[in-house]
């Protein structure tokens, strides 16, 4: 059973944490053996604890990097694993993060390997992270492997940040444009339509179209609401349907303009991860198997699994790459050079850096291209609305001048 406790140390400072024990009395005895005076203690439901930890905002992106970087530094300094986890737990300010690291610390104190303790939080420590930590525990190079993992997670975080930052401005333009359109259609156009109805004259075609669209939106908005629900339901169902997701992943790889960028991200991710695993001392076949689970795209994941089967049969990684239609020839050629020189890890790192540089250039070019397209599209719609309103007013003005 797991207990959450609050206690005082020898200096009178309050210490909060978690402990594994068979009963409350055993837990209190263990707390006393640590030189602490128990203030309060209570049994904690394991499922509830994990569920609250998983839903803490930002922990998945922040905690693994922070834990890997700090733990690596402390282990290199000769600090024992349990003491290192204790130091990290005391430094953390967020309650959820402190609970998670405290759990890892208590498990390690009880003799559980750190990699096994991390399995309690699959939403925070993914399979790749856990597998690397396990390899470090077996090889005795946990500090070095954690350094590699911290570098890997930081590079992935930087890449995601650049992609998100590139999409912020276009997203703002879309939101503002939609807001202006809703204001015009919901407030301005209905007022102008009342004027048109009193004119008793033939309206231009654009104005008739605008009146029809406005009337449909204002009188049948529930249809749009139901359509949005239906779309959400379809997306929810599609994410759980293997065939639909495979078709979607195939489309992402072949999509104009975006497809090449998406493939670059997948290749860079593959090269960076497998290079990190090989540097960590994990065998080639096991590294490829782990990478296959880290690939989000099913087409790429299936290609990596096929590569693992070929490598298991005795083929080189470069030959296995060439047998798939996913990985570019450049990647296979670079890996082949690495295999010949015995420096495949550095070659994979070079490949990852090359593709990351290209990704940054593509993102910049893509952003520069999409911004004017969005402006023109939204501007054309707003111009249509304004012209549709102004045309009848011009006609009415001409009639007044003739009179």
C-alpha cells in the first residue's frame, strides 16, 4: 500500500512525501527510522494518484527533461540514486511533480529499479525513456544515458516550439477574420437587409447570395452546431479505427507542400532517437524496435518494423532502409558510410541535424507563404460581404439623384 505523509525533520522543517508499506504502523515505523516525526499519514489510492498526476498541465513536457538533466548531473557527481531523487524532489515547487519524483524515490529506496518505477506513469515517461533508463541501469552508465535523453527531449521540445510559433500568427489571423465575419453576418447584415426589404427593387446577385447565407446561418445555426458535433464524432471514431488512421497517415506523407515537411520531421525524429539509443549502448535491433513504437505515423512505424525484421535476418541498417519507400536515399547513404567507418551513431546525429536545419528553413518558407494566402482569402470574403451591402446602396443613391 502507498501512504502519503507529513512529518517534521530534525530542524523542524515540514517534509511531505510518499512511502510504501504493508500497514499504517509499518509506515510510521519506517518514517521514524528516517529521523522524522510523523504529523499525519493516510493511505493513498494508487489509481487516483496516477490519474491526477497525468492530468497536470505541462508535466509531460517539463518533468522528464528536468529529471534527466538534474539526475544525470548528480549521478556524475557521485551522489547515490536515492539521495539524488530526494534532492530533486526537495527542489521541485509544483505539487504534482514533487509527488511523482517522491514516488520514484520511495520505490528506489525499497529496491525497485528506477525504470520499473517509471512504468507507473506511462503518460509522463514514455516507452523510449523507460527503456533507455533500463539500459543505463544494466550497463552502469545511467548518468551518460540520462544526458543523451535530456538532449533528445530538449531538441524535440525546441522543434515543436518552432512549429507552434510559426503557426501562431496564421491562427490569430484566422480567428480575427472569423470574428469579423460573424460580426458582419450576425449584426450588420441583418440591419441592412431590413433596408433592402423596404426598397422593393431587384437586388444584385451577390446581395441575394449574402442574404441567403445570412438567413440560413441565423435561422438554422443548430445545423452548424450538429455538423460540428458530427465532425468531432467522426474524428473520435477515426482515431480508433486502424484503417482510417493508416489512410490519414499516408495522406500526411503525400500531401502537397506539407507532406515533405512532415516526412522530414519523422526522419529527423528517427535518426535522433536511434542515434541516442546506440550511443547509450543499446543493441541495434532493440534500438530499432523501440524506435518503431516512438514513430507516430503508422506508415513510418510499419517501415521501421520491416527494417527490424531485415536487421534480425542479418541485413545492414542501410540496406533495410533502401528496401522501404519511406526513407530518402540520402539517409541510407549516410548510414552506409557510418557502417563502413564504424561511426554510425555520429552519422545518424549528422542526419538528424541536417534535417532539423531543413525543417527550420521549410517552416520559415511555409509561414511566409501561408500568411498572404490567409490574408487574401479572408480579405476576399470580407470584400464580398461589403460589396454585396454597398451595391444596392449605390443603386438607391442613383435613384435618389435622378429624382
